[in-house]
C-alpha cells in the first residue's frame, strides 16, 4: 500500500473526526489484529488495548456530545500528518494534533474546576495492507494541563545556560 502526503492528511482528518463524533466509525479504522497504546496512561499492561472490544471504551469518551454529563466534549484537530516508511512495505503515519476538552469534571483524575483545557500530542499509526490501523502509539503533552489545574509539576529548563540543578531542591 502506498500513501502520499495528501492521503496521510486525509487519514489523519478521518481519524480525528471519527474519534470525536462516532465511536463505531473510529473503532472501524483499526485492524482486527491491533495494538493501541496511549502513553498518557500510567499502566501500559492494563491500558494497552489489543482487541476492538478493549479499544471501544478507551475511545468512547472522546465522542461524547453531552456537555453536562462530566465526560466532556472533546475536539481533536489534526494539524499535520506525515507518511513514514512502515513495516512490510505498508506505510506509517505520524499525526501532530491539538486537543480541547470542555465540560470535563476531571482530567487524569484532577478536578478541572470547569476549565476548558487544551494541549497537543502526537500519534503514530502503522497501517496494514488494507489501510487499517494495526498499531497506534500516542503521546499527550499533559504536563501543561496538569500545571494549569494546580499540580506542582516542575519543568526545569536545564538546557538554558547557567541552569543550576541544585535550584530544584529548594
């Protein structure tokens, strides 16, 4: 299967749209033999889905449309998509995306206080010969969101000249 930049962008847009509008359509984008790993989760043994039945409840909250139920209304925007060399001649696609969540009671277990949250992330899809997602790995940049919610997460700029690691111990 060959995939060019235009098709990579179409794949990314289709994925982002299905993810936030139709869980069945989103699950259908995945191969029957698939692995889904969201690296924002804390336990990859438990949180990695390897069947569509395991995948469905992980994706379902993103397609919520009820702004009052606490699950939140989510928006994913595929900002950029790139084709990469994949496995066995099948392409891989990297998607750089933005996320917004409004009406969430909590984010990663932290109360949101009614804030609308946003961040960016990256998702890698290994496609199979039918263009289905065989493997997915996702990384969220949730540090800034957790900081916005009041968690005291330190993000030192250790690459800046004069950075003193001892300052972290204060």
